[in-house]
């Protein structure tokens, strides 16, 4: 099922909680009361398992890889150049630790490639700094590859997308009993599915189905 389009929420998390509260107590789910239908129960269980596995992967795999990458990148040396005296009497310092300086250096190099005379703008230093930044970016890419960060982030994104699909399947499940409706609403409240997404049409259809009203 395609991810439901997000629009201004008409039914927020509090609204979902209120909806659960007004479903008859006889619809309670668990060993003390009637159980939800097998199909909905299986769907909710699948979504719950996916949520646990996605969270585990992020905590046990992605976060350690990110920590390793941050530490390794922080240990990479920066290139700093003294480009002489500035108009104000200070020193002109070019460094890969300054993103703005790197952007200026790349702009100077690009304009020189276009045939513009950039010698007076510090072309020599711009070329040196640009080359140093390229080497630094290659080193960062190697760090990401060695610790598997990019691949694991992509995997976690895919897991989150699959989780969202399962959660949406639960929300869109066509219930026909108060028991199923309460199980569905409880799941939606627990996973904060009323935040930014309007499920009113689906829930109204569920209510119509339960009371026997035909659209």
C-alpha cells in the first residue's frame, strides 16, 4: 500500500486517544476479554515486530557506525594555508576547516577554468586548498565505506519505509467489529499515527460498517 499522503491533521493524537476511550469496554483486547480478529492481530504483530527490529538495527548497528565515523573524521588533519597579508593588515588564512573558505576557493578555481584571470584572487592558494579538500572528502568516503555507515543508513531507511507501510496497512484495515476497531485505534495511538495524518475517512467507514450503515 502506498504511504498515505500527509496533510493538515484533522484528527491528532489526542483525538485518536479520545476515540479509543469511547469504544465500548466490551471491545477490550487481551486475555481478559474478546480478542481481535486473527487477520488484524497478525497484521499488528507484524508491524510491532518490524518496529522492534528497526529500532534494534538503528541502536545496535547505525549508531555505533555513526560514532566511529565521527571520531575517525574528527581525527583527519585539516590543511591550512597562510595566503599573506590582508587589506586590513591581518593575515589571510585559507583552511579546509572553514566551509566558506572552501566554497570561495572552489569558485575561484571554477572561474579560472572558464578562462577568467583569477591570479589576483589567490588562484594558487585556491587550487591547493581545493585539492586538499578533495583528498579529505575521499578519506571521509573511505571511512564511511569501511564502517559500512552509508549502506547501513540506507538499510535503516528501507526498514523504516517498510515499517510505515505496515503501520498504514493496520490503519487502513477494514474492521467490522468494535473489538477490531479498538485494537486498531490502540495501535494507532501507541504509534502516534494521528500526528499530521488524517484518518477520519477510514475510521468513519469502519464505524459505518460496524453499525450497518451503507454509504
